[in-house]
């Protein structure tokens, strides 16, 4: 009975984190963008610093009518937001936040699990793009699928480098093997992983699939109300997951000055938050790339860098162990 | 894989075995719909269910690593590429009248023969071996060891084969009418 209760508690905690953290990132994005670009809108609602903007957004989304276009494929159209959102919830369950047992559910092959399940989220966008019966949506879906060709491989290779360094594919095992000099050692891999992750999340500068000035909002053009909000939530949950993963794989997770015991989870959250701030910063400061520019970047820069990182990891690993 | 001394019977199945059969039935059903549906994109989406069901079967057999790789490669990449191709070729919403090539009886016969062959081979190879699932049989450690100790030669041969296929695909795709190097910019 105790086991069941334990599992239930963990899942509840992960679920609460899944509901809260993406909203925190979303609210932060409003405010950071408002400050950086001198936007007045997000600073208005509710008075002080526009604190109620998020509430207003929520009310707006909940009020809007849930429209399914007449020519759309109803079931696929309605299913797509769930397919886009749920994988991130599953991934969040396995990300360790603190030493010992502070994880929703430890998975033996954690690195493979998170990369595999995160990859499934793309299906949601592709399904939405096809089922909407809208040319802009179709273009968005096509761009989403094309983008996959660019980011999937460098992301896997960069993650493989860390797994080689730690000698394990378990996420908590990787953090336990972490030493501070891993940061410079795996720096190239970290940059490749994070860049490829941005492309997976379709965040600027890689937001061609939703490019609002070219194809309205890509695969999500026909969505309204709560289903549209679910897609947005998936984007912010993706930011949380990507930053959390980069923290776990490359920045030592709960390790930090002052020891891992007690305050370890705080270090994880802090590193994740700093990375998330970086993601937002990139959105306000970088122009959008074209789809072919992303392919070129991935195949001529990211993949060679990732391969070089793997070679470096292998060499250092052999030198250390001999 | 061990040969259990006292043979576990078929009449008192454990929870895992029941789940295995149920998931197997769902997977089989999804596979049937995949080949039978007239809607092209729906076929691809049912393929997702089929491949996902296979991943669950691997999980139930404690082969965690294989299960995640199945999800990573097939669900995350192959099916997305398939959908990409379908979207490029204007797959309509609703039924595709030309989705059926009229080869149903032949395809059915081929499928039955292939299935019979596979079942016969597997049954003949494993007859009365019983996998004890109470200990993990397919962890990353075990899979890695057997792959890179016992099966390293086939593994490398396969990678050479895949490389050859890759180079062949590139060569074929570059030769569309005009000589390489003179392509339009």
C-alpha cells in the first residue's frame, strides 16, 4: 500500500510541476520581452507590472469557441494537441531534480527514453498540419517534419557523448559521475545539444514552422481556444524539459557550491531557469533562419562538431582510464 | 534465457503474460487497420499505434533499451518521414480512391505465407525455452554486452550495408537527367 501511495505522490508532484513551471516560463517571457522591447501591452493587466496578464490569457483561451474546420479531419485534428503535449509530461517524470530519490520515476536507459519520447511530440504538429485542411497549416507541418532531419542527429550524438563520458545512460547516473571539468570538456556537445533542442521546440531563431509573418501560425493556424492553448503549453513545457535536460546532461544537475545535500534541487531549478531565460532572450534578439539555412547549419556545423566532441570524449576517456 | 526446471504452464498465466497477449491483440488489430484503411494518412497514424504497441511488448519482456530505440527510430523518425512524404504528395483528407491496388488476394496470401514461415522458425528455434522475467533480461548493459561481444561482426557488416545503401541513395538522387555538378542553382 505504501508503494502505491509513494508512486501516487511522485506522479502528483510531477503533474503539479508540469502545470506550474511552463506557466512560470510563459509569464517570464511576457515580462522579459516587454522589458527588452519596450512593449506596453503585457505590463498593463491587473496594475502592478501587469501581473494578471497570464490570468487574462487563460480566461481568454477558455472563453473562445472550439472550432473544427468543416473540411478538417475531425478526429486527427482534435487528437493532435494531446499528442504534442503528453510526451513532455512523460519526459518530465524521469528528470531527476535532486540527489537520491528525487525523481518521478527513474528509468534505466534514461537518455534514450527522454530523446525517444520527446521526438514523438513532433507527430502532434505534423498531424495538426495535415488535418487542418489549410495550406498554411500544411506548409507548417511540412516544415516541422523537414526540421526533424536537421536536429535529430546532432542532438542524439551530443547526448551520446555525455553518456560515453559518464559510462552510463541513466540520467541520475550521469549526474553522479559529474565533475566540474566536464563543463569545459563537454562544452561543444552542450552547445550542439541546446541548439538542436531549440530547433526541436521550434523556438526562434528556428521558428520557421510557425513563422507568423510567412505562414500565419503554421500547423496551429486553424486552432482556437483551449486546443490552441494546449499547443502553446506544449511549447513552454518543451522549454522546461529542454533546459532541464541540458542541466542534467551538461551542467551537473544538482551539483553546485555548498554541496548537493538539501539544496540540490534548488541548483537544478536555478540552472534550468537561467537556461530558460536564455531561450527567451534568443527570441527577442535573433532573426528567424530559413529552413534551408537550418539544414545547412545542422549538416555542416552541428553534426561535425558533435562528431568531434564524441572523438574528444573517447580520447580523453581512454587517456584517463589508462 | 533459462530453461526452467519445473515448467510453468499455460493455464495459470501471470499478469505480465495477460498484458502481453492483450497488447499483442491491440497491435495486431492496429496493423490490420494500417493495411486495410483507405485513408492514407490514417494508415500512417495506425502504423504509429502498431509500432508503439511493439515497443510496449518489448517493455513487458524487460527489454527496455530496445523499446526506447524502437520509439526513437520508428515513431519519432520513420513515421514522421513517412508523413512528410505523404504530405508532399498531396494525401487528401478522406478516402483515397486509388489507395487500393487491387492486389488484396495476392497480398493476403503473401502475408499468410510469411507469417507461417516466421511462426514456424520461431517455434522451432525456441520450442520449450522459458524466459524468466522476474530478473531483467534486456537492460542496456546486457544488450550492449551481447551486441559488442558476440554479435560484433554482424553488427559491423550491417553498418557497412547501411552505408552502402546511403551512398547509393545519394548517387541515385543526384542523377536526375543532367550530369552531377551542373545542377540548377
